[in-house]
C-alpha cells in the first residue's frame, strides 16, 4: 500500500523530533519530512507545503498556547490530518484534542513501534488513541466542538491578536508588535468578539484560556 510522502513534524525538542522522524521512516522510508520548532514556524511550513499528508504536533511548543495551535492548523488546512503528540496524557486532554479535530493522540511515552503504528492507522483514515483511552471516543462534547469551530473561524491575524489579548497586552502594544494601526487592532478585536459570541475583551480572554493545557510534570 502506498503511504503519504510528506510529513510536518512540529516539536521544539530536537531529540524528540529525531525520534518522530525515525518512526515516520518506518512507515514511509522515502518520505519528505519537514520540521518546525515553534507554532509560527509550523503555520509557515503548512502554508509552504499545502500538499502535506500529515502533521505531528506537540501541544507545548513556543507560541502554541495549548489547543490553540491544533485549532489554528485545523482551520488553516482542514484537509490535512493532525496528530497530537504530548506528554500531557490525562484523558480530559485527550478527549479535548479529539473534540478540537485531532486525528489521533500519541503520548510521548509511546515506543517508536507504537508511534509508527499510530501513524499508519491515521494515514488509513482511522482516529488513533492509546488502547486504554479508546472508550473516550464516544464521549463527544457539543459545547467544545462549537467553541473549536468558532476559534477556527478566526483569521491568522485575529488568532495572533487573541493570543496577545490572552497575554495581557493592550491594543496599543499589540499594534506595535504587529506593525499595524491601533484602529486595525480595534477592528480585529470587534471581529473576535463577534465570532466567539462574547461581549468584552475579558470574556474573550476567558474563552481563550479554555484552550490552555497544563504542561506535563517533569520528574525531579
């Protein structure tokens, strides 16, 4: 069977990117593999490689803001499957990843063989989860799905503005960072509020914070 021949690996840890590359080579030895280590670089790679067959995405990359990266990619390229790779393996995190459009969730603790098998199944059109978590697939959350759809409707620039609002920046500061006028930022904020169905910046920030994911605990 012919498998996909172009993959995007998005993770900020070089050693783990190397491990993912190794797993991908088990599936498609001749595939082109493109790497990114920030969310901004990932969206750029997706734009430059619209024919990618699969994206492997770490939830905790710089600029990702939890699930915002996943939703941004699903809105940007809905035809390209995204598999979340994460050290945050709690069932609620996995459930939300699926609600937000992931085609699979691979824990970072998985072996290379398991990662390769997960990739094979996703390329065949399946949704892959660790065996012990398969049962959560039936527990869909309509509210989460609606929220994901609203977030995905934001333009890339509106998405950046929302993330900056979440970081506590004022319109003037956001305008400076994005090199646009303050009036343009006000227009973006108005559009964000409308798309998210909220009435204030504070409500928009609260909505954005729903996308956050606690980073995995590091053993001391």
